[in-house]
C-alpha cells in the first residue's frame, strides 16, 4: 500500500470499482433478458397495427409552402455586392 494514500481513499476507489462492475453486470443482464420474447411481441404488435407504431406521428404527404419574394433590381444589385464581399478572399 502506498504511504501517501489514506485508507479512506483506497476504500473509496475499491467501492467505486465494485459499483462499476455491478452496474455493468446488471446492464448486460437487462439487455440480454428475454430478447426473443420481446422480438416476437413487437412483431405481433406491428402486424396488428398495420406495420405502424403508435408512438410515431403520421407524416405529412408534402412539405410546407415555399415562400417567395421578388427582388427589385436595386435589391438584386445590393445582394450581388454582398455576395461578392463575402466570397472575396481578402480580409476586410
């Protein structure tokens, strides 16, 4: 045991390591538990619901309307000027 480490620090590290090992073991057990049973139940539910999930909302058939505004020639020139400034490689 190193001289500069207290007993409480060693016990704390050991407790954290033990808790991590237990947590991983429980997690693996939960993830492996009844995998086949859950797959069968999910497949049956999907067949009954017509291959749709209840939690997912219905999707719209088309997107929202696209907004469009005509620019005057002066606005087009101003936009072209700004675009040239942003694409210019020289620092401002």
